C-alpha cells in the first residue's frame, strides 16, 4: 500500500535529507548486513540537525570493513564536510575527507588528494572507502532532480532509473518500495531500494544485502532475488547487442594458431567453425563456401580459450571473463542457488559467461565462518555435504578455514570414494603436511601452503592474521627440512597447487596513491572511478619497514613457487580476484617461475582442460572441438602481454568483439576493429 504523506514523514529514517524533516531532535536509524541470510554486521546512522554520524561494520570470513563517518550537510542535504576513518576489508587504514566551499571541492583518499575549482561544481561526493551513506543521499537527490542525473565528485555523472515497484512485507503490514538502478559510479550499476519518501530501504545484491532493521527474511529474499533478475536483465540486453550469432559457418582468415602440445605458433592458416564446433583448419587463402561469414584475422594469433581456475563467479564477472578470452572457469565456492541461476542463464544464451566447473564449498562452524557454500557442525555433517555435492555433479570438494582438521581424513576418504577431488585452505591450527597426509589433491593459495613453515602453535589463521603472518616469510630457508618435507610429500603424492600469485602481489606490494602493479597495462583504459579504486593498497602497512617485509615476503613466494615448478609440482593458474584482466596478469606472473610464455599458455589452456577431464572437447584448436578461442593481434609466445589486447573472442560458437562492449561501460578500446565480410 502507498503510505500517506503524513505517515511517510513520520517514518523517515536518519538517512532522510534534512529539507524533508525540520527537527532538532536526534534520530537513529539502523540497517543490518546479511550474507546468505546470516546477520554479519550493521550500518547505523545518528542524525542531529545537519550532522550525521555513521557506524558501518560487518565481518565475514574473519574480515570486513570497520568505518566511522561524520558528515555535515547543507540545507539541501548535500555534504559540505565529510570525515571518514577506520579500516578496509583487508585492514588498510582509512583516513578520507571531503570539503565543499563556494568555488572549490577538496578531498583526500587512499588514491591521494584531489580538488575541483570553478562554478557549478558537483554538490555530491562519492566516497572511496565509506559506508553506503553516500549512495543513499545521492539517490535521494537524483530522485528529486528533473532528469535524474547529476555530476559527482571526484568524477563522473550519476543517473537514476526506476526498475521495480512493489509492496514488501513489513511486520503486520507492507512497505511500498521502489528499486532503482544507480549508474555512472563504476563500470557496473548499483541497485538501491528506497521508500516512497526517497529514503533508503536496502542495497541488495545476490547473496548479500544491507536492509532496514525490522524488515524480515521475506523482504530480504524478495530484494536479493530482484537484484539478480535486474542484473541479469541488464546483462541480457548487453548480450543481445554484443553476441554475434552468424548464420552458417564462420571462416577466420590469416591467423597463426597456438598449439599447446608443440608449444608453438603454426604457420598462417584459416580456421572455420560451424555452430559451436571447429569444422576446418586449412591453408591460408582457402575458398569460402556459400553462406559463410568471413573474418580477417590480419595475421594475428588464435589462442584456445583460457581457463580461470579460481573463480567465485557472479553475473558481471561472467561477462568480463568472456570478453577477456576466459571461456572456462572453475568456481571455488559460491551461493549454490545463485550460481545455479547464473549457469542456467549462461547455458541458455541469455547472458554471456564461461563454462563452469563447480567446487563444493564446505566450512566448519566458528565465529569466523565463511558464509559461502555449506556449513558443517560436525564430521558427519561434513561427510553429508560431500555426498550432497557429489549427487549434484560437482567436480571437487573445497574445505575451508574453520573446518576441524581432524575431520579431514574421513571427509577426503568419502570424497574420493564418490569420485570427487579435494582442494582447499589449510584448516586453522593445522598445516599443509597434515592435509597432504589426509589426502588433499590440491592446496589453494600459496600463503596457505607456506604459513605452516612460520606459524607458532595456537596462532589462528581464520582472521587477518593469515595475511599479517606473511611478514615472516622472508626468514624461510627453502633448503630447510621443514620446507623440503612438504615439497617432497607433494611430489610423492602428486599434490597440485593453485598459488593465486596476483592477489599476493596486490596485497604485499601495492601501495596507496599508485596503480597496483597488476593493473598497469589496463589502468589507462579504465574510467576514472575504477582508476581510483586501483590506486590503493590491499593490505595496510604501519610503516615503510612493514611494507618492506611484505615486499620481501612476495619475493620469497616467487622463489618458493620457482622451486616447486623446478620439482615438477603442477602449478594451477587462478586469481580469486574475478579473473578477466587479472587472469592475464596471473599468467604473466607464471613466466617469472621458470616457465616460458608457451609453457604458460599451454598450462592455461590444454593442460587445465586435461586436469578437469575436458581435453577431448576443449583446450586446443582442433577439428571437432568446441569453438572456444580468442584472437590477439600480437604473438604471446614472444610476448605474454599480447594476451591483454584482444580483437575477438569466440565462446561456444558465439562471437564477441570485446571493445564493442567495453565502449558501453566506459572502458577504452584495446584493439583495432576486424574486417567482417557478411555471408552471401
């Protein structure tokens, strides 16, 4: 039902703009933060006239932001002074500020200081590491704006478009809620739900929601499901515009093909695919048959579709991975129901996305438990979860931090009995040696592997300590008995390792104010808001000496992985950072471990297809295999960076020209357009 003006005014929360309520009384409003239906934190706003004090804190998997803000608002509800302090999800210290005067805006965040001068300056500021208070007051202002669009500081234009209107269950009655798409703040929009007065009700996304206190689980589920539907509708529109499904065969002319067996590029060839299968690989200049579309490869390199082996796939990631030539991913843990929906949409062709191989995430109960996957309270429950995943065709089980290490042998035994592999973190208060002995097939993250060489008894890796403790890595002696025992066991038992090098490079070496090392080759292509996010450290450092220890730890990680590669331990390329551009960096980092460019390309294509049991249909460009491939102008065997400039991607026979999509989301093009000759 629609509230009357009086009732709406009486129920305004503290996120209300002050021009709608004139009161000298202090007001407090609270929102709860839920992840997969678990209450993990809060957003609290205390309002006293034109001053708002915000407390934003949630914790999941032993980490999360802790933010305090004080905001002074003008008579129209726009910020004139803003102070933000606290820490980011991974512990970087936040000291952010903003001020607005008649002809000047100034701000300081982790990317550095900035200012704007002149007339008609933006009235609203988007924080780098603040709470959602910024988008709440911005959305309310956009709602009142005639065209629902306005410029914002530091850069960009925010727009608001209504996407849904419905009554939500609220106690014994209902609350009319309107969900909007807030665009222009990043490459992807934010979905925000307001009431009829324009005040914040929720910020929903699949599996995660910030929800007005007092609204129950029914409202939470409705809004989370709605956010998934809205995101999918947007991506479906992009798919309709960007996915080229040509009638008849497609002949890609004048390309050199990467052969992951020979680890070399071929002589120039023409490649034909029909439907979703490769049908011919023939001499350059071959005659086309009637009804073929022809694409001039201009002498570029045709590479089999890449594998990202550490995804936590979401709808936006699905699109971005395909555009980056990642046509297959291994999902390492997710909201199972949400991923079910996404896979269905991908397989139907409704949205773009890679092929997905699923891992069944199993976590133990503790105050630090991850909300991902399925939670086990005892060994028998963990075994039942393995059976649940096996019955649904999952490829492996992934065991996590809070699972009791003594459960591992029985859990692994059951997984192996059912044909599942087992990978994962090292459970707290255990080490890699114990999990290798328990039967782990793969160890996830290089810090998880190495922490056992430096931890003291009783130290807890379920918190940020699992990152802080890496400062001890420089002291590791790779020739010590402790290290060689672990590596010898991995060789003997053929245990593989997925190091996720890039996220360690980011955490250990990135510093505030400069683009992170992994983003240097695409930084200039990104819109200003994304560039701002790429110019901050992941892990905070108390002083230069601590940062130096982190940098030295990263060097020891590379040395460790080089030794592992030398010993023949299979290293698996995955990111845990969304893949796409960051997978390109991951592969580049693999070349620092004693692997040639061709070795790395083979590892990321055919060898991963073989690892997953998919090499009969994927992993190489051969007649009869699926048409999953990417075209780059350069030669990645000579320069691995060539995979970062992509002209075309084909996934399951559907053709994408990535720059067509990038232009729609504010990313500058990477490659020149290809010449396409329509079928006759």
